C-alpha cells in the first residue's frame, strides 16, 4: 500500500516539519508541503515510480487533511495561549481544552489512525486526543447511536443496487451510447448521480458507525459540539467532565452526512453543506475563512479549486467544481428576484429551486465520474451543455430582474422631507 511506495518517506517527514518550523508559519508551510507532495504522489508514475493504487490514494487524501489541519491547530493553539482576553477562568479553560502540544510520534499516530483512514470522517487532533484520554468511558454510548445511524442504510443499499444494475458509467464512454435519443442521454445523468451518491452514503454511514464503536467524537451534548469542530461551550464541557451525574453524549463532531439535506434541501448551498460535512468544515475553517479579505470575491472559486485539487488531478473535477461558484451566484440572484409574494408562490419557487439544484448536481456528477477531459466534454456536448446554458440564463435573468426589482423598491420608498 502507501508504505510500499518509495515516496512514503517524504510524507513521514511532514510531522517533523511542524516541530522544526515556527508556529507562526507552520500552518501555511505545511499546507504548501502537503499539497506539493500530493501532486507528486499522483504523478510519480511519470518519474519511473510505480503508479499508486486507488486504495493508497484514498489514504493519502485524509492524511493530507489531517496533517494540514494539525498545522492550523498548532498555530491556533499558540494564538490561544497568547490571548489575554477574558476572565482567568476563560483563559484556563482555553489552555486546558484548546491548546495542544503533540510530539512527532503523536502526530504520526494521529495521521495514520485507522479510523476514517479510507472514507473519513475528518476529525481534528484535539478530537483524537480526547478519545485517547477520555475519563468517562463507561458513560459514552455506542450501541444505540450505531443502531440509529444504520436505520437509513437498507433504503440506501436498495437504491444503489437497483440503479447500478441498470446503469453504468462505462456505457457513456462508448460511442454507441450517443446513438441514443437526446432525452435518454439527458436522463442518464440522473441515475448515475443516484449511484454515485448512494455509494458514498453507504461509506460515510458505516464510517460514522466505526467512530461510534470506539467513542471517537463523543462529547457532552451541553457542550454544543459542531461538525468537525468539536465542543463550542468550554464551560459546559468542563462541568460535564467534572460532575459525577449522568451526562448525555452525542456524535455531532464526526457527523459526515445529512441525507435529508442532500436529498430535500432546497438550495445548492444547503446541499453542499449536507454533503461530506466534516470535509466541508475543513475547507471552510482552513481555506475559505483564511483567504485574505482583499480576495473575498474569489473565496468560493479558490476553495472549489483547492477541493478539486484535493480530489485529484483529472480535468473532470475542475470542470465540475468551477461551475459551483456560478451556480451559487445564479441561485442567489434568482432567489432575490423571485422569492417573494404569497406563501404559495414562495413554496412553488422553492420546489423549482430544489429541482434545478438536483439537476445541477446530476450534471456536475458526470465530470466526477468520467474524469477525462474528452469523455466529460463529449457527454456535455451531447446534451448541448445544458447545465452551463441554464446556469447562464438564470445568472443573467436574476441579475437583471434583481436590479429592476431593487430600483422599483427604491422608487416606492417614502421620501423624507
């Protein structure tokens, strides 16, 4: 696997960099180091090194997230130590529950912890450390949360088996596929996205269950844990850890998937936030929010480019991800222009928005599955780039009508004498 590749030694040096570099810069230098290595890892076969297997690539994805996230955690930890704001109690709580000082061995153990190694979820070093040093192991539930999480699995498996039996992405790669009528080619992306997402649903649900069986990500409910971040109320966390009374726990920290949000969320933004949520947290916390204010207008595009690069070097990823910012802008403009009036009208608009959100994901999914530039463009061309055309129409229509409705609204405002 990964250990058998000659470049494994390069990766092992990443934790050592953290201890050698100044904490003020280690997060950005580690970001550059890990993504540079990721580029080499995926192109090493051009340098005479055997091409890595898909399994090794899956491991590398989450090792990269963990090591970069660790660099940011160490940086933020030192910032917390130097923060003199707040009461003495708040300072002590930050020092106790937010500050980390991992050794090189600790970093390696965290980076290669088997839990979530292949499918996620992403979890912070702090979460990993809390699992190792938990003091109330007997109070943390596992059986009941696992049973609750598995309730959706039978229906997901059934949908995957039915759709994957009748539809296969390899058909799209054959020239004979394009002899089918337009409606069939257009429809084909719908079941393909069903196969794509149900396969990932299964992996993420089972990965969450794995975390629950060992108590990873379990925090007292009163500490208000958030996906990826962990507990947000340190006072309640400390109180729960020191009390002898029974404590209610939840696993929100490692919650990767909201099927309801993915399937029934009305907007693209809601669908994205419900999909692979711990990785979404990583992208938001260590990419989107860290981009300078001067580049605020390009934050989404930059974040999507980073996400595409993390997924792989295939053109299909970039063609799909870079369509997301345009869809989000078009969606916001259309909502501003049309989502008003009677409750009935708003409800109809929301359902129309949901329909086009799902079709947008269907369209972008084909880039994820076909990967190659020629395959992706050939398929999109066969359906007349309908995803791009509809996005452009909504973008222009929303901009014009939004501006018009805004000017009309300003004219109707009462004038002050």
